[in-house]
């Protein structure tokens, strides 16, 4: 299926690894020129080199922290008029809310709520003028099914979701869509890190602990980031203009609900 976005320009945040990387690869396969950002230069350049070697697209790397004013300015400087924006940032650490200070909350809100909002603010009017825009916010399945020990993430990402719900319905008449992709267990550094910690704590092997994560899912496995990237690419497609303000849970069916 031709997604109709060949030659478009995209900013993909936190794209050196994991789900952001998968989204960048899927967009590149569709012929989208990329600006990819991340804090780690080595991994970011490796991702860019891989994409350039496989697909005939332009890839610009921007090293920096997208949750800072400078990081956002650098990304937008490299691509001031994107057709596609994929918002993504690492989630805040787990813990007990009784132990979190105000600074912990501010950091989580800056990264997982305000950063996407500021990037949307910077690009959405230009998209509307050009009559094409696709914005995808990578959040978490915890937006629909809160995870007790991820209170910082639950709160900050839910705030973003509530804001976008209103804005998306204002912008869609201009062929600008804003949607959320809500990942569950995917084979990324984050899940490997948390699973490793569980394995060490319980005296089990990492392999056994990872297998249990897969077995606990209705699909019997952990998600492949490539699946997530392809879903992102479809939401960015020319054919997705009637998908507005939605939050697509990609968790293998873990969120048990009749209505989604």
C-alpha cells in the first residue's frame, strides 16, 4: 500500500533507539525525508547511517535533549516546516508518589506533556496553511489503564492526552490530524532494563524473565518495534485524514476492554 507521503518531511523525536527508531525507519521506507533527534550522538548516527543505506531519503541528525528549549530549537531549525511530527520522549522513573518532590513532577511534565505541546505549537499552524499535517504522540498504554508504580508517567501523559483531545478537533478541518500511539510491552531497552532488574531481584535468568513477560500477554509474546513503526507510518499517511484525536493502544490485548 502506497501511503501517499513520499517526499514529505518529518521530525521524529528520540529516534536513535526503540520505538522512535522504528517509526523513523517505517517513514523512511515510505520515502519521507527525516530529521531525527536524540541525546546520544553515537546511536543516533548509527541509526541515520542504516536508514541512508537502505532508503533513498535525506536524514539529518540533531543531537540534543528535546525536552529543553535549545533541543527543540535545534530540531525545528533543521526542519522548520515539517509535514509530520512524531513526539517521543523517555518515560519518567517508577516509584511511590510519596517519595516524589515537586522537581520530579516538573521534570516529568516538561518531558512528557509540555515538550510535545510546544513542538505542536511550533508546527501546527504551518501544517494548516499547507493543508497537510500528521502529528503522532507516542505516549503509553498507561493513559488508558494506569500502572500504579508509574504515577509520574500516568499523570504527565494523561495531561497531554487531554490537551490534544481538544486541539485535534480544531485542526482536522485543515487536514491536520493529531493522534496518540500507546505502546504496551515492546522489545526495547526500557523493557529489557526493567526486566533485568526484576530478574536480578528474584534470582532468575534474564531470558526466563523476558519469556514470562511474553507469556503474560494475550498474544503470548512481546511486541516487535517494527510493528509499532508501521502503525505510526499509517497514522501519518495521506489516507488517515479521518482518524482524529484517537489513542491507539498497541499492547497485544493487555488492556481488557470492550470499547478500546
